[in-house]
C-alpha cells in the first residue's frame, strides 16, 4: 500500500513495500546503459551481452581469462615507484601513490606474471588503468624489462596488454626514459628469436603507443579500443579540422595498417595460443 507526499508543490507516490536494490550486484554498460548482474557480466568476460561493449578490466581479470586454471606466478609484485623529484601539485606524488595503492589494491600501474596458456608457457604484463591512469612510471618500465629478462631466460613468448594514458608526468624525464629502456629490452627479445605479442586495449595513448605497445611481432587490439598518441580533441584543435568517423578506434587503425587484427575478448586466449603455436612452439 502506498502513500502520497507533497514536496515543492509536486506530488509523488512512495510505496511502503519498496525495497532497495543492493549495491554492487549489477554492472551498467557505459555504452547502451543495460544493467547486467555482476556474475553474469564476469562469465561473459566483462563484455556487454547487449551491445558487445568491452569494459575496461585490470590485470587480475586478464590473468583469470588467459592463464590455464587461473594459475600463474606473479613476479616483482612489490616493485613500486619512488618520488625522485619530490613532485607536488595539488598534492604530493607520494600521497597520490599511497592513495592509488589503497583504492586499487595494486602496487603499480602494471602487473607481470608467467604461466601456461593452453598448456604452453607465456609471460604476460598487463596494465592497470585504475592506478593513476595506467601511466608509465620508472617502476612500470623496470617491471616490463624484468619480465622480458625472464622470458629470454625461460624462452617464453611475451604478451604485453596495454591500457595507458601515457607517461607519468610526476616523474618527468625518469618516465620518458622508460620508452627507450623497454624498446631496447624488446630488441634483446627479438635477437633471442622469442615472439612478442602486443595487445592494445581501450585506451592506449601517449608513451605506451610511442614505445612498447606498437613494437609487437604482431599488434592486435580489442574491438572499438581508442588508440593513439594524442587524444582526438587535442588533434582536432591543433589541425583545426574535423576528424574522420571512428578516428583512432581499433577498426580505423586496422584499415590503415597499424594493427594486424582485432580480436574479441572471448577469442583472445585461443587466438594468442594459436599464434605462438604456429610460429614458436
């Protein structure tokens, strides 16, 4: 049974039997706005069953999709950024790092691990966008390089999953140095004739695109991922012209030859497995 209540010269009805929907049980698609139970969304690889929108997911979720039986060995888990410049804007960099660690339960913007994918070993580095926008710190570069060294030592193919806003401005040149550092280590991987697969996801920008993200033996992407160096708004303001439809989306880059193919998240594990079996194992 309901009752009427007057508020601000308007009348609305409120039911005594109304029950609040518990928080945290549903996911709302950013694209089509459909509500999906969290468990169902997880079972569908965090892809919207209505519009096929690929939600942004972190390293733990990618590891659960890719590694056999969700078993893997994470390495350099405690390696984290320092504050060499004692940087401060509205708050100190040290405080930003502390807050990011508390709110995300990650120590850095990338996680590195190795394990088996369809019974074949692979090393995977996956970025965590929720940690300061997946920005590249000196620690991110170091973790990638250490994983490359492990891949060379154990003769394992390498997969890097990029999801980054670019270099971390709070570290200035220390961050920019990671572009050359990671690229140099990838050349060592190439010399060892070990394959490197780069997966670009939404969004991949800045220093990531300018270095390791576009250096794969194959460069692949998820559907409708936004990929570029500078953002479309900045480019439009710089050149003073409207941009083509779908500019910087993975489908646009595939058409222009920047990507080898686009892979749906449900097919990701088998596609990667087939590739490394074809050229390596």
